[in-house]
C-alpha cells in the first residue's frame, strides 16, 4: 500500500478497535460479527464495479461517500461493522483495490480479535498453519483451489472437505474467505499468511520448520528458545516432518531461510561442482 492507503487503514483500524471495545462484556461475539459483516461487504463490492468506483472516488465529498455506505449497508449489517465501513469509505485511499484489501484485512483482524478474546488464538494459528501445509502437500489440490475457471463457491466447497467439522468456526471462516477471493497468490501461501497474521496479534514471529524426523517436545522447546534469542522476539515454532530432507532441518523465519538439511548441503555441493 502507498502512504495514503496506509494512513487510511490505520485510521479505520482505530475505529475498529474502539467499536469492539465499546461492545462491553461480549467482545468476542461482537468482533466475530464485525468480521463476518466486513467479509460480506467486500464480497458485495467485488461484484459491483460502479459502487467500488463511487466509494474509491476521493474527489467526491466525504459525506456523499459515507451517506451512500449508510444507505446501502445500514439495514444489512450490524452497527459495529457499519461504523468501520463508513469510516473506511470516508478516508482517502490510494486506489479502490486498497480500500477493499483494507476492509478484508480488518475483517480478518476482527475475527482474530474474537479468537484472542475467547482464548482460542493459539488454536486458530495452529489450524491455519496445518491447513496450509496440508494444501501445499497436495499439489493437485492446490491447483484446483487456485483455478480461476472454477467459481469461488466451487473452490470453497472443495476446501470445506478439509475443514468442516475438523477446525474451529473462525479458522473455517478465514480460510473460506481467503480461498474465495484469491488473485495471483498460491492457496497455501495465503493460508500461511493468515497463520502469520494470527501470530502477529501477539507480536510473535513464526518459525516454519521442516525437519527430517519428528522432534521431541524438549527439542522443540530448545529450538524455540534458540530462535527467540537470535531474533530477540517471541517465536512460535511450527514443525512439519519432511523425509526428503534426508537429515537436519530447514527453518524459515519471515524471508530468512536457514538450511541445515542434508538435502540442502547436497544441493550446495552439486552447485559448487557444476
């Protein structure tokens, strides 16, 4: 996002936080409802080009854009989500795409706030990570989930075979919305990004570890402690067994990769000989 959109997102995020806080005792339910409503608004605007254009037209007076939002959504979504949408359309975004992406992100954050309030955030993070690994481990499935010739509903129904009754309602809502609104991203990457977003709600980095063998609990604890010292920030460690590594492990933290696997060392040797 350009600076204008970042400022618009920041201002709208403040309204989201205030709206959830104002809900009183049941903030988890309020946050989840806001997330659901924001996803519905994004889905509606995706199919209505003229309305997207109207809301993204920063030359139009703020009260006109906000009045249109109230007229369209006032009776369709709850007051909390409406306040967020009205604030968003009144802001000056760099482009319409950023406006929709911003509302989508805030919808995701509202769902994760709900998970945090109910004590389920760690579970959501783990479920999203494992779902992403499951999709990545089946290339044919990932191709079908990313196939734009299939309708969003068809791709979501396919994903439901992996999620329904197997993950929490919030994980399913986040994953379904993400798969239904894919652009050029790989499905597994989008699910990983959601897992990272969940970790970020607690200011933690995510270490994604592919190991040649399953690690014991004490080994995971030791690895997490080491990475926490290295990055000077709390780390959450996700482990996936990958026997193709031959030995050792590959650790990815953000964009940084530490390759200590047998396969990685073989690759380095082959490259040096080539």
